[in-house]
C-alpha cells in the first residue's frame, strides 16, 4: 500500500494510465484530497465504484497525529506532529493581518550543525517523505476548516521549520509541485512560497531552474571566518561561491532573494558587519531580514539591544539596501526561528 499523498498529479496520471484508466481522473482525485479534504476513496462520488475500489486496494490517505498544540499570546500556534514511525516534527501557524503563514519542516532533525540553532542540537534523523511535507499543509488547512476559518486564508508557506529543505531535494520538489498545483492541488501561488537554505549551492541553483518559488538564504555573517564558525556548510560553499550563485540565480525580473541575518550580540552586530553586508549584497537583487537572535537554553548567544538592532538596520537602509527587522512571533512557546526541536533532545 502506498500513501497517495506521495504522488504528484502527474505521477498519479501515469499510474492510472498504466492500469488503462483515463489519466484526467488524477485531477478529480486531487480535488477530493486537497480541496474537499476527503480521507476515504469511497467518498469520491464522481469516480466509478470500480475505480474507488482499485484506489482503496492500492493506496491509503492519512493525517499526521497532533500530539500537542501550543498557542502563543500573539496567536501563533505550534503543532507537535507525530509521524507513522513515532518520530516528531513541528510546524507553526502564524496569523498575519489578513492571512496565515505556515512554517513547515522538511526533515526530522538537521545535519547542518549551525551553532545557534536548537534543531541542530538533536542531530539528523531522516528526511521527510513528500506525504509528510504535504500533510503539514493539508492538515493545517483542515484545521482552519474545522474552526470555521476559510482554509484559503492559509496562503503563505515558508520552509523555515526543522531541517534543511535543499538536503531533501527530490521530495521538496515534488511537494512544491503539489503545493502550487493551481487547479487541483493546494493552490498556493509560487510567489507566496519561500524555501530557506543554509546555502547548499548546487541544489540552490537547481531550485531556481526547477521552480518559481522564492529563495531565502541564511547568511548570518559577513566574513568566511565567522560564517564557517557559525555554519559548517560555509567550509564547503564559502561566501564568494554562495554569493556568485545568488547573483546568477534564476528568478522572475522583479523578484529578490531574501537574506536572513540573525543578529547576535558581539558576534556579528557591529557597524563594520553592517557595512560589509551592504558591500557583499551590492551586486545581488537582495532584501535583508534581520532576525534578533531568539535565545534558548542550548546556546550562549545573546540578542543585541533594541538600539543595536535599529542602528544596524539604519546603516543598511541609509545605503539603499531593502531591509526589515523580522518581528518575532511565538517566542513564548519556543515557536520562533531556530527554537523548534520537537522531541529530539536527550
Ligand atoms: N535550514 C534552513 C531552514 C531552517 S532555519 C535554513 O538554514 O535556512 C530558518 C531560519 O532560522 C534561518 O534563517 C536560521 O538562520 C534562523 N535561526 C536559527 N536559529 C535561530 C535562532 N536561535 N534565533 C533566530 N533565528 C534563528
């Protein structure tokens, strides 16, 4: 038995054709799964009884098990989700002014070993399947539906949860196809989907060729020395290599790459850092998201003062770099950037 949520619509069409079933049925099945949110093939009433039985014999549909839900004072909700093998991941539903953003995970744990990140402390366990990535989105839409909120209000996805999405490339790409499958799937506009990476350069370039989604790069430092210390991936793909790939990254004319820059007190928050950042990003179509470090028990890094953060921002703005300070949400429930850990830690 296979999980039908592992299949893109094209995969399913091929599967159907191999059984002499008309491939357009894949679209009907997708609408049942993703728009009408049905979990049983027998409910797919515009399919013949025989086809419904064939599907039920070959596939299953499931949901992730919600083991725990935490709600922040700002309305951000964190879901602790149990996978079929007992592993856990987290996803975060963030209310914005007129829509929701879902922050999804791509791996159980992470192999990147970034010094500041809590997920890294648990090490790498495994990649998520396509179905496990997709289910985070499908289940969040269902969650809103059950609360009488229009599920399409969930319009934005960021791959900024646990894991390095580009280290799970094959499944990421299939999941992105389903998420943005306009007429039949989850119907997200690719403009509202962002993949964030620590800087796996070859896969990053490939993402630009394979999809239209937004790219975010976790930069976090302005010298190779410091970046290699904070993010070991920098030893494989150092700043000149990473930034050159950003400069030629395939994207729509008006798009920009988002550079995430965690501000850590006394580490990367000086005026010199800000000036170097401006210089590094000058040749790139870039915008900067400053993220004041979210403190957690497993790291000694500290968040700079409010003034230090706004001074840093001002230096970028004064030199015409597009930049914002990202407002942290859900930090009281450890749902903010870099605070996700699920049940990995000893
Ligand atoms: N692996 C991907 C996506 C997950 S991390 C990546 O590296 O981009 C998502 C973002 O959270 C990254 O920009 C990372 O730099 C940031 N982050 C990690 N730990 C953090 C912390 N403690 N405080 C603030 N941001 C953090």
